[in-house]
């Protein structure tokens, strides 16, 4: 891999910000750029770097792909508005669900998200805006896992030999690609982003599609979205690296109000990690696990089974897909 990692011990956030702002200005020249904001810490930091570098010559898009967490699009748009960044909300729900229909293979689902994002949605957006550059928040770990062939992270292109100019009609700029998540958090804080962003647990670009085993449909997204809301509200008090709910593909026999219910299974994962490269399940209190089971089986229609993942990464990975 020809990208040089900047380790946390060597990172000087103020100097890093200065260099990246200058580099974006130099590259974009007197042209314009667009940035893909997802609400995670990586893309939030890149949006602020782009904003500092280009001001009104940067257009910020938030793509509503239909697979986000509850309330996410509106919350992010209004937060950035308070920071002085105007965000355009793009409704692309139909395009993503069309592309995901019928797919069950994890890598095919990831590929569908990538193509819909870069080709179907951003291709026309960038063309119409007249910009030649797309800024995005790829980090060092994303590239490492993709190049190693473990998982194709949705935002890794150039390192896989994809000429984005040729294939999508624009160049991709990745200002935080030399940093791991902890480094990005330090930079995000130095950029003046609020704690709710710089300390936010990681969330994958392909969103809830990485947490559905089997086909991604609007109905199945609703189930995992409701379970995610419960898991996040119960586990946000822990100091865990990341916590999530997964909807399984198989259904199992349950019983409710004395009647058979052939219901869904939700798996909860909660990780201790520093960089997402390796991870250990958090030793949650039994009472917390019971609260999760009770709230998920009563709060998410159709769920009759809740499990907790106890395997480490490796051989597990953090997300299920
Ligand atoms: P895995 O599941 O590979 O995840 O152990 C490692 C970390 O990366 C996040 N993740 C992604 N982030 N695009 C992203 O921006 C992706 O396609 C993607 N897939 C996984 C995951 O949430 C974890 O923090």
C-alpha cells in the first residue's frame, strides 16, 4: 500500500488541518467541488476541511439512501446548518432499494451500494454542478481491509485500480486517508466539531445494509432500524467502541400471548477496540443483556429471539456483511 499512515503519536492536528486545506485549494484551483457528508466523523471532518478550503465553492450533499438510522438525515442537516454549512439533502431511497433488490451475497450488496452511490447518484450530481472533484472521508483502515481482500469498503476506489475520472466523471479527494479513526477524531475536534460528532461511534457507509443478513428490503430495514435505536439508547452509556443490531436471515419459532409466532432473530454486538482492526466483545452486565432482550422483543414487532455475539475479531468482523 503506497499510502503513508500518520500514527496518532506523530499527528499535529493544527498543522494537519493547515496542510490539508492548502492541498484541497491547490488541487481544486479556481474550480468547484462537492463533498459527500454521511454524518460520521470521517466525512464530517472532510466537510469542514473542504468548507475551510473552498467556502461557497463547495457543495455539501447528504444522500438519503433509505438505509440510515432513525432521524439521521434531518439531524445531520440541522447540525451542519448551525456550523454554517448548508447541506443539500438528496432523496435516493428508490435508487438504492432498486439496486439491492434480490441480492443476498454480502460483497454483491456492497458493490450495489458503491455503484449506486458513485454512478447513479453522484455521477449526475457532480456533472450538473460543474465540479470535477468529490471529497470523501476514506480512512486508513478502510483501505487496508479492502486491499487485503477482507471486505470491500464502499468508499475505496483508486486503491483498487478504479480510475474515477474515467468511470464516474470526477476525481476523488480523500484528505483523511492517512489517519485511523482515533486520528480523525482528534482532527475533527480541532476543527471545532461538537462532541456528538467527534466522539461518535463508527457507522459504516453502506449503513444498515451491513446489518441485514440476506435481502435488503424497506420492510427488513425498518426492523433493524428499530432494533438499532434500542441498542444505541441502551449501550450509549458504555464506553464501547461500537455497538449494533443485526437482523438474521432465518426465522425461528416463538410464542407470544399463548400463540405460535414464527419470528425474526436479532443479534446484538458490542465491541471493545481501538482501531477496528481487532475487537473483543464488551463484557456487558447480565442485567444490560436482559434489558436489551426485553426491549427488542417488546419494541420491535415480530422479533422473538435476541442473541449476543461473543466471538472476537478475528475471526468475526465488526459488521455482519
Ligand atoms: P469490519 O466489519 O470490516 O468493520 O470489521 C471495520 C470498521 O469499518 C466499518 N465499516 C465501514 N466503513 N464503509 C465504511 O465507511 C464500509 O463499507 C464499511 N464496512 C465496515 C465498521 O463499522 C467498523 O467500524
